C-alpha cells in the first residue's frame, strides 16, 4: 500500500513525496526495482539518484539502491522533476548570476519576475531566462539546456535563488529543502514597532478559506502545514521595523502570512494589508511621505538576503549573501531621514 503527496510549500510541484508500507507477502527485491514498478513515470536512473542523495528512507534510515525490500518496511522517497506543463522556449531576459559551477547556478532574482511558469505566467519567467542563459551563455554538455528549480521566491520578492544544472544536484538540493536544512535569511520591513528584539512566529499555514490567493494561519494542527519563522530586529524606525527572518520551514508566503498574523504586515504588501498606513500620525505630510515610500517600492518590502547549504556534489558548505536592492535601500533611507529629523508626536 502506498501514498503520494505533493509538498505544499513554496517548492510544491518541484518535487514529490511518496510513502509505501510494504505488504506482508512481499518477496525480497531491490528497492530501486520495487520503486520503479510502484511510481509512474519515474526512471530507474532518477530513483538511483534519489538514493545517492539520501532521498530514499526505509524505516527512517537512508538506504542504497541495492537494499532488499522486506515485508513491513516503511519506505519514503522524495523525487525531483521539472514540471513540463508547457514547453519552455528560451527568452533573452537579463539575470544576475552570482555564482556558477558545473552543478549549480545562484541567481539574485529581481522583484517583478515570476520564478516558474504557471497560471497566467507562461512566458517571461526566471525559468525562461535560465533556459536562454544555459543554452547560449553557459551551455550544458549532453543536456537539454534547462536548469532545475528546487525552490522559489514570490514574484515581488527579490533575492537569492539556487538552481541545479543537472539531476544529481537537483536531487541533492531537494533533500535539503525537503528536510528544512537549508539556511535562509530574509530582510523584511514590517509595519509597527515590534515589542521584542527577537522572537519566533509559529502557526500552521494553509490557503485562506475565503481567498485562495493568500495564506492564513490556523491554530488547529489538522489544518495546513507547520510553519516556523524566527526573527530579530535590525533597526527601528518608530512606525516601521527592519527585521531579519530565518526560515525553519519554507511554506508559501510564510513570512508575509506570519507577520500579518501578529498584526505587523510587511510594508506595502497589498495581498496582506500592508499597502495602507497602519501606524503613524494623521498629519497630511506624513501621509504623503508614506505614499512616496510606496511609490519608491511598489511591492512588499521583502528580500531573500542569504542562502547557505551543503553542495550536493562536492559536499562543501556554501554560503551566499546579497545587497538589498535599490528600491529597498531608498525606502530605508527615507525612513532613516524621517525618524532622525522629525520630532516624536
């Protein structure tokens, strides 16, 4: 008996998770052969790559492809696959590559770019830009010339994103994302003066029951997926606060939904109510100041600043950091100037 599920986080549709309870009458058979017969559209090679990356567990222990399945075994496997709902045609879209080797590509994604093709976004995505880069600028030998995303960041969130250049790297990275061992830090400007200098936000995340475009926090354990965000204050600007956020889990819109939940939505986050003046004075000049900030940064104030992981092939520790983009810096400069020169109300 077996079950299959798509991991419902920001990486959903980029890999899939299967679980199998082996029947009492099962005869001994290699696990790669067992899974090849159980999982539709999974090649023997992909299953073997999953085993090499530690993505096949039997009774919670990683096993090799040669492991012989026994009655009563509980098998879990994480498989990667590039979604192919639409054919990807390379598009000459500029991207900022911050690191590249034979297995990986680290991109600093600009705000406004969708990471992966999906509903209403069939062209102009990062995947289309990567296809052009990998075919024209940095061709892959013996490959179809497409990179593999193993995670995403929202369209209007800027920052670092890792792409695998082959299936071995993809499988190894997916293991780390699936088990939340990736070290990711974001910077977010949130409304209000946070009570504590650091803290943790917890609460299960699921699609909002009234508006499927956004996520909501649910206290009951039966609804949604566990989500944990750790934050600390970087700087206070009286009415808004710059924070550093470390993700323990990686759910869709996690930081955005979590800060809304504690009544400190991200600055100018239209989907979560941050595009209104939520803190501050009633003075006309203050209202104009905030509107000018919104115009400078017409998106949520969220940047994926750093990324740390174990290289899936060399096994070396990797760490990447990035500068805040120009629009984010400009808004922080305005708040710095405003709070420095304006008297307390």
